[in-house]
C-alpha cells in the first residue's frame, strides 16, 4: 500500500503503524523499507516497537516472556543494518550474520527510524542508546504527563554522547478537526466508545463512559477534537511543555467515516497548520 502511495505522491512522508519488531525479522523489515525509500526518493519512515497488543506474538511463534530482550536485540541489529554495510552480527533470536552485504540500501544512505516508546524510563533509554527518534503515545492521560519521560529521553541521548537536537520527538494521540467544535467531539465520541469498549472488555478493564470521554476530550486531556482554533491551541500548549517536533493525530479510530476524516485532514492542513508553523 505504501509503495502504491509513493507512486502518486511527491512530498508526504510514508510510514506505517508500529512494526512489532520482536515478531519480525529485522533484515527483511529493513529491506522492505529500504525498497520503499528508494521508490519514494527518500520519504520512507519506519516505526518499531513491542506493540500495545499481544495477539501477534503467539501467531508468529514468539514468546511473550522474551518480548523486551528480543526487542532490544533486534533494535540493535536494525541500527547496525542502517549504518553499516557489510554487516557482522550475532545474537540469540536469529541466525548470525558474517560480513554480509545487505541490499537494497536506503535512498540517502540511512532510513528515518522511530521507536514507539512506553511510559517506562527503560523504553526511552533504549531509544536514546541507539540514537533513534522517539514517539510517545498520549492515548491514556494528559500530554503533560509525558514531560518527565521526554526530558529523560533527551538527557539519555546526551549521556550517550549524541546530540539531542538532532533527534526528533513525536506525540501520538486521537484527534479530529471539524468546522464546529461540538460536532467534532460528538463524532469522535460515537466512534471512540464502541472501539474502546471492545478493547476494555477484552482486557478486563472497566467499561468507558461519556464522563471519561469528556474528561479526555476537554481541557488538558489526550483527545484533541474540536474546531481548527481549539485544535491549534491544544497542540501549541502541548508543544510549549514538550517541545516536540511532530504531532500525530489518529483520526480514523472506530471507523470514523472516510469523508469526515478527509475533511479533518483538509482543515488541519489549511487552518490548523498555519497557526503552528512558527512554533
């Protein structure tokens, strides 16, 4: 799908959702994104993590108890694949590589790799130790809660001798833009509720309700739904705290109608972004 998108676009960056690295072969993943990077003249981005769900681990024959150690090992291999060629490497979870050339190579020499980090200091430390960009999810709480962990990530980059200003921080959360702020919230709630209810039931968590949504979609909560001015103000407030480089709004949660998502993207580009360009 991304390769098809690369053929009809010229400027947008192309990235998937999180690739669950412990369930994948790092070499094949690198080759797939390097191919996309060539096809798109350097616009490919890779995001890797352990994932918010665990269903894929038994499906691909991976043990949950090895999740973190396998991710750490494969992340190191991925960084080596991105910066060295030929590659020599040995680990526990795949066959060794002995002075092998890995092809194709990314368009401009290296891929843009992001790590989806969690709320623990260790996940930020791992991304920083490999000098990789970090994406923080704010799906569960106020974005300001991420400040200590983002500060920790930047401090860890410096501790390892890397320049924190050369690494990017992204924030990801649910959001929707509409001409009317109340309409944006009502549409988001209508599709948020069944999606989150199903996930909560599967994981034995309390069922969500309107009060929880209102708490998350107003003030300093993680859901950024509203008219262009409200959305711009919310993102600007988050940026003042986190100084992040990118804000990812997940607009299609719970199958929000395609036309609504397209209009939201249009409003974001024409009315929200102009208010944020000077941040």
